[in-house]
C-alpha cells in the first residue's frame, strides 16, 4: 500500500505556531512588566520606604515570585519540546556502541536531555544493561538524569544568573562522569540482581511519530504538571529568602560554611543525604546560604547531595542492585560530590 | 475479549493510567480485562524503558507518560477493528 503525503504544512501545525507566537508575546510583555509593578506595589501603593528592611524584602518577593514562575513555565516548555526528540529508547540506541570513557561522557550529557522520572529508574537500568551498555556508562546516565534536573537549573539561573547555573550543570556532569567511570572500573556486574540478566524482550516498541501539535501538547502538559507541583515550594522558598535577604547580616555563615573551613564540604554532603527535597524547595535555600557567606562549592555540594543522593531512589534501585553495589553507588557519588565541592571552592 | 495491561511498579502515574483505562472501558461499554503488571521482569518483557506503559492486546501503545482518555479510546477502537 502506498500513501501520498501532502508537502504543505498541515492545518493543525499552522494553528499551533500561531498559538505559540501569541503565547510568546504575552510572556515577554508580562516578564517586562513585573519589575515596575513590584516596585509600584511596595513603594507607591503600600507607601513603604525604599531603604527599609520591609520595603526591600517585599519588593524583592513581589518581583522574584512572578519572575521565577514565568521563567519556570517558559523554560520547562522549551526543554519539554527538546525532550520530545529524545526518548529513552533513542538514548539507548545512541549509547549502544560507545566504550567506557567516551560512553560515560555521552551518557551524562544525554542524562540532561532525556525525559526521566525516578519511578522509571529501574526499567531504564534494565533496558540499558540488557542492550549491552556497560554498567559504568549506565550509572553515569542514572546519576546525571536526576541530579541535573531542569527545575534546579532554571531556578539557579533565575535567582543567581547563568554562572551559578552553568557551574551546577558542570559539576553535575563531572560527578556523573567520574562516578560512573569508577563504578565501571570496579567490575561489579555480579552485584546486579540476577533477574536483570535474564530479561528478554518479547515485543519491539514502535517509535512514535509526533507532529508539532503533539509535541506542543505534551510540552504544555509537562508545564502544567511541573509548575503545578512546585509553585508552592517556590513561593515559600522565595519568601524565606526575601526575609533573610532583608534581615540577616551578610557573612553570618562564613565561619561555618565558608571556603576556608575544610570540613564544611563533607559535612554539607552528609547533611544532604537524609534530606530529600525537590529542586524547587532547595534552590532558594542554597541561594540564601551563598548570599550569607557560604562558599559556592559547599552550597552546590549540599544541593547535589539533597537532589542526587536520595533515600527513596535507593529503595527503588534496591530492586535491581544487590547491597554491595548500592553502597558503592552511593559512596562513589558522595565522594565525587565532595571532590567537586572542594574543586569549586578552590578555583572560585 | 480485549486485554489491557497497565505496566508499572505502583507509582502515582501508574494508578492514574489504570483509572483512565477502567474509565474508557466503561464508557465504550466493551468487554475488556484491565490487568496491572507490577513485577519488573514482566514489565521488561515489553521492552519499555519508562513507566507507566499501556498494552492493548499485547501491543505496547504508550510508555513514559499518561495518555489522554481520547488517545486510549482510539487505541482500543483500533484493537477492536483488527480482532
């Protein structure tokens, strides 16, 4: 059977682009209006003095909350569009022929763009291993995917600029590549649950063919899901940050979390393990730590530990990893995070 | 009779998908069995890499997301045609 395809853009796609253009205009207008609006509410409507603690904190809060929520919606949308081009299946195919080393680097980078949810960690792990991807390369992916989380990166960018966001991505990649490589060298294949090696695929999954309208619809779905899930954390986090911004003196934390306190990095990582929070809750707190004198390396190490080393994920992975490998997995990541924290404290 | 399988270890999204499957079956007024597949070896037999997955008559129709009930209706209708 042959089908003829029309060369012109189908109607739904045209409409999709029109809606997108309208949304972009609205977004830009809103983004440029919030600063004058926040100042007007704080200083004119409420009549607070521009140099008062309360006025400063309130203007900061009124500007940051809509700014971050707009940034979050816009960027999550863009990232989700990009992600419709990267399915876990395609990532697996891309990693197929890669050796260790190069494979670790590729896996860590693909971990950023491949859609990932920690509830899918096990099927993903099995799917990679079954396809013959080396264990260490698989782990590089499994470390990068949750740690370099889009919400974390967007919030860092929105609150502290592209340098801190870039540093976070760089340190997440470094940790994922190094930790994955080390785990690969340790030859721990026998500590993977036995059933993993016996899985055989029964059916092949056909790759979906998506139109632009499908991609936009899915991206919009993830905007609603993610922003709906994190907006409250963002508001609370920024409120706490705004309060501290106006009231707590600078350098209050320098003596315990500063770069010249040698034990601050491992302490921050250890403290981060039992704490399990989503990125939305932790970023404003990390920002406050940095502002009040904690060094950037220590603060980012703390953040990676909270997001990347989570006990719920350990429980999920316990299904496919025997205890020695699980312990090694956690220990290697912890050490790699500590190492990265020191590195940033040293070079910044 | 149609067999619909929901693949997933019991995460929140898997439960949502199961609810959608039940709801669509009821709306269409058809005879169908909705089965939850929660054991990883069984899930992985379908070669999916992200959950939840949806299988209609042994064919994987979606994975890694919650499809809309309209999509599920279409898949079931297609499966009924080919039977």
